């Protein structure tokens, strides 16, 4: 009678006590209230202080409450979750605050006139003027840098992943690593020393060269990672069809990783679009429109921001223009990122049925 | 179109490691030859030496001769790319090109080699897909991505891709090991049809499969881990599975080895 009906089942060993679903929110609200209370009582005025106290209380409170109700293992799990949330908020707060202050100060003078006019003969202390010359300069310099750095970077990565064996490949990898660490001012000085040798005046393309030096290692690194992600089986499948290696790379490997490579290049562009130091040395800055990157000083957005801010002492107009230009630069980089994401999604290998 | 393969004294290395040693055998045209043996005994390595895919792996090199209808694949001036056009290959895991549609996958071999007439392309694709018993399942969605098919369909797509370039020999490296029994049956039936046109060599871990599909079976073994793999014997499949001449073969087939 082994399968006789068991009448006395006893409590389930699989189900323990658990906190209700809303408990994390309640604990969070409680710790924020307590944090505010403590700061008020202690007379702390900074909002950072009460937020840190609240964060600490949230983690501690979660552990204590969960340990009492659910047991220690679940308590540890909940603490880990709580820590992740607190860390996330700590990381997001500066970002949101930065975006907020740029937008709130930048919109003051940002309008169509501002985007379509140069500084011309407007003095730094006067209101008016715009950033058309800076946008134009930035676009030209960054585009030229990309035209130089992207092909070299992608081809280098192809060499390293598909062909590179032995000492040469190791040396290339090493120097790419070294290049990643070059401070932007050093890249600028390098080009400047060449310019001085030939007794040249500042011009936009010199800045592009320095930016290309900064961009190249980033492109190599990201493209290398993307090419490594392409499964070896695809290469073998293509080779086994009697396709030569170079065509395999061109028609199978590159299309498969195109989305990732484009994203990498776009991010590299976003990185150099904000460089000020080499542009300051090599392009010099110009308050007039100069559409020719190969002759004469040009302007660029980051440099414009720096110069307006540096010259703003006492002049609210220049200060406002600097913020408006910052907002434009952030928008420019964000649009680039969105485009990169769009291309990555559009070109990603399709899985639809 | 099918060609005979004559291997004599073939030894293959990965760097300094000798993977297979002194293998000689003949593969008849329009027949199916199965390779069986324990993991790591060099079946796949040997298969890959037959279309020079072995040297794609870094450090891979080969000594010995592989004659394809009296022409040495490792002779001087032989282009490995041309070898692979004559000796096609199907891999263990289905690997359709993820960026291409079903049509483009089958057409890939022709397109990427640049040697085709546009008007013939769709005929070749249809013929190859029919040859791989896949046409009826995909004819209405040739423009959909190949990676959207089921595993068994993907593998037949890969076979269609391989036969689209009209090879003389088709090498299959465990083509059914990632598939369910029904898809496996479909592939096995297909192998039976394909052997009318091609010389087929198949590596398999499934001895029933070897017994079902092959005309001749080769048994590979290695003395110990780290030792090179060797060909123990090759004979008619019936003889190998009923009355092999070497004791090791019988032990392996009946499940008593070591």
C-alpha cells in the first residue's frame, strides 16, 4: 500500500514567505521620506546629501526587511537588485542634469538666425551673430577626417582579422593600442610641427589630419571586434564554394558585419566632433565664414564654444552663444548616433520567417 | 561529371601536431563513401584535405597525394580556389549566409565567382533547390532570408548552394548531426539521389546512417589521445558491418572498444 492517501501533508517545502510586489516601491518611498527628514533635522541643505542618505537607507532597509520576512538568500538577491538601481540612478543624474542645464541655457539664443549667420563683425560683448561658420567648419573638418580615417581603419582591421599573422600583425596591434592613448593635444602638436617645417598658416584640413589620427585607432578597434563576431563557418562556407578569399571578405564577411562597422565609425565621428585642442592649434578659429578647408583659418563648434566662453567675462551675450552652440553640438552628436543605430538596424542580418 | 579520388600516403598536420598519418584509399565516382570512427580520429581533417580546406586553418599543412581523376590536388601550380569549385562541401552546422535571401544563398556560388549568365541564374537556382528537395517548400518565399528556415531546411539549402556550382565531388561533414530524425531522413534520401550525379563522401557518427546511405565504409581510429589518426580499413559497407577483417572495427561497431 505504498500509494495510500496521505492525509497530513504539512507545509510545502517549496513555497516560502515572500514580500508583496509593491514592497520595493514602498521601501524606496520610505527611505526617500526618511532621508529628507534626517537632512531637515540635521540642517543639511544639499540635495546630494539627502539623496545619498536615501540611497543608503534603501539598500539597508531592503536587506533588513527581506531578511526578516523571506530569509537571507532572498535578502541578498534583493540587495543586489537595489544596488543596481541605486547605481543606475547615480549614473543617470549627472547625465540628465547636464542635458537639462544645456537645454535651459542654450535655447535662449538658439533660433534660425543663430544657425544661419556667422559672427561677422559682431564683437564678443554684443548680442547677435551666430554659428553658421562653426557648423560649416566642423562638418568639413570632420567629413575630411572621416574620409581619411575610416577606409584606413577598416582596411587595417581587415588585415588584422583576416590576414594578419606573426610579427607584423602584432606590431600593428601594438601601435594601434599606443595610438588609442595619444592625447588629442599631442596629435595636434604633431601636425603643427609639420606645418611649421613648411611654414604654413592654419587651415581646416590640418585639423582634419589631427582628427584622423585620433579617429583611426577607434575605427580599427571597433571594426576588428565586429569582424571577429562573423562566424568562421560563413567564411568556410564561402571558401568551400570556390570563392576566392578576397571576394569572401568583400561579399560575405563585410556585409554580415556592415551594421556594426558603421556604428563604430559613427561613434568615432561623434568622438572627434567634440575635440577642441588640435582644432585650436591648427585651425585657429575665425569669426567669418570660410568654406574652403584647404586655405585660411576656419571655425569649428567646440572651438567656438571655448572662445565664446573664454571671452564672455562680463558679457552675457557671448555666454549665451556658448551654451547655444553646446546644445547644437550635442544635438549634432545625438543625430549621428541615431543615424548609426538606424543603419545598424537596417543592415543587421535578417532573421524574419 | 563525377570524378574518382585517389589518396596515397596522406599525412596532415596542425602546426607541429600530426593529426592523421599515412592514409591511402580510393573513392569511386557515383558512389557514397562513409567515414566512421571515434571523435578526434581525424575523419573531418581527412575530409577537409580532399578540397584543400584543411589549409584554411592556421598551421594546417599536408604531405602526400590526392589525385582527382589523375590530377594531384597538391601538385605545383594548383589553385586551391579551383579545387574547391570541383570539390564542394556541406558542413556540420547549417550555415546559410545571414545577409542573403534564399535565392541569393543558392546563387551565391555563381554570383561570387562572377561566372554566370543572368538569364540562367533563376534556372540554376530552381534546379538546385529541386535537386535538394527544397523547391516545394520555399518556392513562394525565395526572397525571404535563408536564416528563417528550420534547421533541416537550412541544411538542404546549404546542399542546394553546394550543388549549384556543379561540383564533381560533394563532401559532407556530419550533415545530419544537428537535425531531427525526419530531417535526417530527408537528407539521407537526398544523398541517395545525389549519388547518381556526384561522388559523395560523408563523415558520420551515426553507424546506422553509414549502413543506410553508403556503398563503402572507412573506419578510422587512433592509438591514443595525442596520437595521429589512421585508416584502419575500408571495404564494402555490408562487409564492414557484418564481417570486418579487423578486430578493432568489429569492436567499434558493436560498441565494445578500448
